[in-house]
C-alpha cells in the first residue's frame, strides 16, 4: 500500500484503524476482502509512519477511533467513518442507506462509543519477555501470573469508574490512580512473557470493569469503599509474595540473585502504591459506618479477588 501524501487530498478514501485491536482488525479484514475493498486505502495507525497519517490526525486519536479521510481531504470519524466505508462497498450499501434514517446515525455513534469503552477487554497486550522467567521456580511464576492479571483488572476498574461516573472529584481520583495502575501493568508485562499470562485475561478485565462501573452507579462513597476493599486484599497479596521472594533469595545462585532483588523492588514499589490507593480511598470515604449492603459488597469483592487469584495461578 502506498502512504497517502500528507497535506493533499487522497485519490480514494483512506481508512485509519487500530491494528492492535483484534476485533477491529477482523472487521477491517472483512471490508478489505469485500468487493470494492481494493479501491480504498487502508492504514494501520499503530504500525504506520507519522507521515502516513496525513494532516490533522495524530496517532493517539487514530488509535482511539476509526477515521476516514475522504477524497476532498475532509476527515470523519466514528459512525460517519463507517458510513463512508459502507458507501463504497456494494455488500454494505444497505447499512449506508440505513444510516440516512433520521436519528440512526446518532444511534450508531452511541453504540460505537459504547464499544470503545469495552474494547480494552479484547485489545492485544504488548509483547513482553524476561530473560530470567524460565529460571524462576514455578510457584513464583504462578504468583507473577496473578500479578499481571490483577494489574490488568485494576486498570479496568478505573476505566469502569470513568465510563459511568460524572462527579468531577471522583473522575479526578480515578484518572490519577488509573495512571499508576497502567504503569504497574507495563512493568509487570516486562517481567511476565505472553506464554506465562493467564488464559482468562478477558474475564479478569471484564470483572475489573464491572467492579468499577457498578459502584460508580451508586455513588462516590461506594467506589471509595470498593477501592479500599480491593487494595486491602492486594496489600496482603503483595506482602505474601515479598515473603516468598525473601525465602527464595538465599537458595538461588549468584547469577539469579540480582534479578530477584530487582523483582522484589518492583513488587515492593507496587505494594506501596496500592497502600497509598487504599489510604486515599479510605480518607475520601470518611469514618462514618457504611450500610450493610456496602459491607456485603466489600466482602464479596475481597472473596472474589481471592478466588480469582486461586484460579489464575493455574489458568
């Protein structure tokens, strides 16, 4: 494929999509195979050069939403972008005609925005590898698998909150802690290779999203109580892992002690951040006693987290 020339209209509509999203890639592949698909230009916004994106389109925006640059140079996104594709593919022109029904384009855009909120559940995780992974004992590798799944779920908790909450203070809280959990996930992904990760990651991500979104429907205090319950469990989880590493260190040959020390520092830093999250949530929740439904929910969150860890060690 030839990159469109930046700053000038394209000879044919140019589609910018996220090649790192499995669902998006499969749908784009369907369009590419369809009759008329060869008449459009297709640009993977994740892998292309910055010049291939053309004017007025940044990579971050192209990865967040589907974009199409029309032959006149105009850029459309979301539902309008899909319609622009469908109009040029005979097999999909019926959908393009449906979009002309009053209110239908608005409805399509709403459905697309909902998809974007849950899309991270399926988005491909970046590749990772650790040269020391295979040398570590199996029990430690199983524990690190749970850390990766837990951090993936934690990221989704805050995304679930942000998908529902409108309170500006709560959203600021969620955005702040989402940044920390995203950093944790990237650090753990650098340790746990793809082959060592849980095969149930979509389930853990969905569970995390619901753990954030459901309390957000109730209100800020429900969210803070949930975060406090989650982080109380995570603190104990990391503490047990630190003890496990401390017991392993004297048993390892010198070549393996330095990587284990680095791993211990990473786990300790993660634990400290999680404690800060717990204390922040606790202070925001306040000292007043919660309701019995809140107590039941918090207990369920703790029990569910423990059960997820047990399953994740083996799957």
